[in-house]
């Protein structure tokens, strides 16, 4: 029903300041293309972007984007009702600004409206969803309710010289998720491992706040703080064993979950982060109940926290590589589920951490994936830093793939989905086939 509308509009004339800057030299041209307006509002970031899609399989061009983040440091974290109000206050203005800058109006609308449908905070999601429904009705263009995590995965592929090839692994490390996903196609996602409690970003935020790191994007602040510690001191900290409190700080920070013996890998391998928070809170209660850490201890805690959380990620991934790899010399019971995997994508806000990238590249035992003696190298894809945290470009990218490859659009009656497993992308209600 909508495709004719899209095709009718696809050969169109656009003249906008941003298109002139980023598009053709003349700033005015006739091209076979269509515009997509995308909105992301799953948590505390209000984001709007306009993308231009030229040709079915081209990587879209970002015409413009804008983002505002709820200030939540003084509230000790994100309060869902604050986030709901924030989106209602901010999103409309952002859409207006981006539309003015890109030449979008009632007489020159985009051809597609995409917004995040879930997972996320229901209040935040509904603000973006309601606005998108209104725009879709007013402009008489299709609406696509996008899975937020599909957006994160595709954002990581956007600036890559070489695109990952299916099947590939995507490791999502964000404020709300920690999961390893195997993608066999755009709609075929198998969640291989998930967290059994909180997400890695949430853990970093809560622990770093306890240590005394301040700011709205705590993980980034923690990384910057650790980067100010001289290398020689960092090396000293790394060498201190915190598996028990028998060290000069009397501090224990262990890798969560028991390391299985090679012949007894459990059927479900998971991540777990809440013990990090209990360790740090317990230590503060015992030794610093009414005082702050002195600088030396704060440096140690920050350094050890970042390192041990990342060690846990690597530890679990290595177990998963053994279990699902093809190298039976390393683990006799491997099931070869990762056969054919040659690409590994890191995504989500925590993916911007350089230390994590370095550790993944150096410490993952990729030889477990391949038959003994087989010459294969796992290619790592790390997104641009700006594409790691929530943004609307990724929602537009995912919406375009759903539209082009899966030929689906959303019903105007769709509701936000607070928890939306990735393997249920197309099985939820509200999709229409084109
Ligand atoms: P997202 O949920 O994908 O928007 O990502 C937000 C999460 O990423 C928050 O928990 C941040 O603290 C975390 N984060 C952002 N930048 C970094 C960084 N450089 N290092 C570690 N965590 C980060
Ligand atoms: Zn996110």
C-alpha cells in the first residue's frame, strides 16, 4: 500500500542548507533517493536524524542529526518519570529543528518515519512513538517501529571499510544490555548469552558513582579518569591480586561466576555484574562509611573496577568460544555452532571504551573457533565512538533495512515494548507486509 507512495516520491528535488553542505556540489540535484526521518527515545537520549537512502543496498547518507541528553547526575541515575517528561518537552523541538535544516516540511515530507519501539522505558518510548505516529499520519508516509538493539548492531557496520558477512557475532554492551548475539540474517538473531542480573553499563555507572566518579556519562568519565593514572602506577594496580582481600588495600573484587572446568561447561553461559557492586559497597561500608576514598585508593578502585569488569566479559566470551567453536583439540565437546563466523561486532555505549577494544583484540582466544590448524582470523569491527551511544541514525539504518530487505512497515496501533527479545523481531504484533 505504501510502496507506491515511496516510489512516487523517490525521484525528487530537494534544496536544503544541510543537503547543500553534505550533498552535491551544487546543493541542488535530481536524484533517485528517499529521505528517512528517525527518532530514538528509549531511555535518556532524545535523538532525531534525517538519512538519505540512495539505491537499495547503499549505505545511507546522514543528512542531519541532533541529540539532547537528560541531565540525571544530581538524581543519582535515570528516573523514568523524569525521562518521560524530558522527551515530551524536547523531542518536538528537535524534530522541528532538524526538519527546518533539511528542508523537510508538509509539502516536502520524508518518505519514511522510523522510531524506536523497544526495548526501553515505556514512558520514553511512547513519547517518540506517539510523535512518530502523528508525523506518519500528517505526512501520509509509512511508520517503522524499530528494535533498539538492531539499531546498535547496524550502527557498528556503518563506517566499516569491509562489511561483516553473515553469520557474524555481535556483542552488545550498553546501559541496558549485555548480550552476545549470532546474526544469520537481518531478521535471524540467536541470543547466545545474556546477563543474569544488571547490564555491564549499569554496573559500571553504579560502581563508578560509589567510587566517587561524577558526570552524566559515567563510563566515559571513568575511562578518562583511569587514563590520567600514570602507566607505571596502573601496572602496579593490575598486578595486585584482588581474588581475596589479602592485599595492601584489603579489597576483594573477584570475577563473578565460577570458571567451569573445560570438560564441564554449563549448558547456559551467562554474564553477571551485581557482585561488583556488592563488593564495592561492602568495602565502603567497612572502611569508608563516613569518608571519601583518598586519591590513591580511588585510583586503585577505578582502575581495578574497569579492568575486572572487562576481564569478566573476556572470560565469558572465551568460554563461549570454546563451547560453540570447532576446535575439538581445545574442547572435546564443542558444538561448532559458531562455524562460519569470521566477523565480530562490538556495539552499545560501553563499546566506546578503548581499553575494552584493546582487550578484546588481544585476549580473545579466537583459535577456539576454528578447526585445529585452520588458518582463520576473526575480524573485529568497532563502531565510530559517536555511533556507540544511543542515536537516531542507527534507528534510521535499521528502519531502512526492515523496509528494503524485510519489506515490512508498522501498524499505527503499535505499542512500546519494554522487553523485546531480539529473536522476536518479526513475531511481535503490528507488522504489515508491503
Ligand atoms: P547506551 O545504553 O548504549 O546508550 O550506552 C550508555 C552506557 O554506556 C552507560 O552505561 C555509559 O556509562 C556507558 N559508556 C559510555 N561511554 C563509555 C566508555 N567510554 N567506557 C565505558 N562505558 C561507557
Ligand atoms: Zn542503547
